[in-house]
């Protein structure tokens, strides 16, 4: 079985034993797959340094770098077709049962505890006086990022489940926009969606980019700000 390792948002020095050049030529290149969602989350220089660190430490074996969407990465993980991955820590957890293991995890500067830095923020239009709790969202239209992404969707559905509802039957419909997360905010403000689900800290990023005035939004199931400086509606 081909070994494979998942790297959770990291820059890591890999310690590799020397490999004879003749042996290297007999082996295909090592494959490093990077989640396309990483680029908006991390500084590109950080990603490039990670790539070069791995390339330097696997030399003289060649390193082939690929960018892929989450669904494609999940398929590659199941089929064990790559050697290294750069993805979120939640992906590590979901695939540990088939042999994936994390090497090093980068902690968020916005969280006091690196084990509690992922979650979701549930938003509605500030004018919606009828939407104040998770109960009020039942049967409404939602907008989110990716159906398999922890912060973009699954964490919020966890809160729905904790409230006693079946997450698969909770919303009347959900539009998924992938990495076009500004569209989630737009749908909430224009009324195309009643509720939006954002990955933690994305609101603050949108405010900094002047995409939205936060006073135009209301936040559902808001949690205390004792562990994370970004607003969040879910357990971390």
C-alpha cells in the first residue's frame, strides 16, 4: 500500500533519508496536493515556502505539486494516489480511519487554543425581525460554501442537530457557492437566501475588504468571545 501523509495548513521540515540516484530514477515523483481553498486562507508566500521546504527535503526525488478542489482531494485520499496533502485540520479527522495522519498543524493567530479554531458563523439580514434563533431558521432558504466543508457548512449543521433537528431536512433548500463566499453575504442582503453560513473569520475579512457593513447583518446563536477573536455561532 502506498504511504501517504496529510499536512494540516503547515510549513514543515521533512527529514528524509538519502536516496541513491539510481534508485530515484526508478521511482515516480512524489505528489503534493494542495486544497484550492488554502490560497484565500493563507499568504501565498507561506504556501510557496511549504512547497519548497518539502521539495528540498525529498531531493533527489522530484516533487509534483497539484492544486485540487476538496471533492477531488477526498477521492485521491481514498484511492491513496498522492503522498502529501495541504488541507484543513478537519479533513485530517475525517480521513484518519483510512490511514491519513497529520505531521504538523499551524495554529490560528485568532484563537487562543489551536484545538478550538474552526467553526461557522450563521448570518441573517438585520431587517429580519422574525429570525433570531436556530429554531426560526427551520424551513428557510440557506446559502453556504461547500457541502463537505467543516467551517463552511458542517459545523453549523452540528448546531442544528444539537437543537434537535435533522440537518438534512432543516432548510427548504441550500445554494452552495464554493469559494465565492461573498455571494453568500450578497444572497442574505438581497433576500435570495434567508440565512447564510460563513467559515469563521470570513465576516471579518469581508468587512476589511469593505464587502459588507456588519450593521446590515444579524448573527444567530452567537457564542462567547472567550476563545476566538472572530464571531462564531458554533462550538469550535
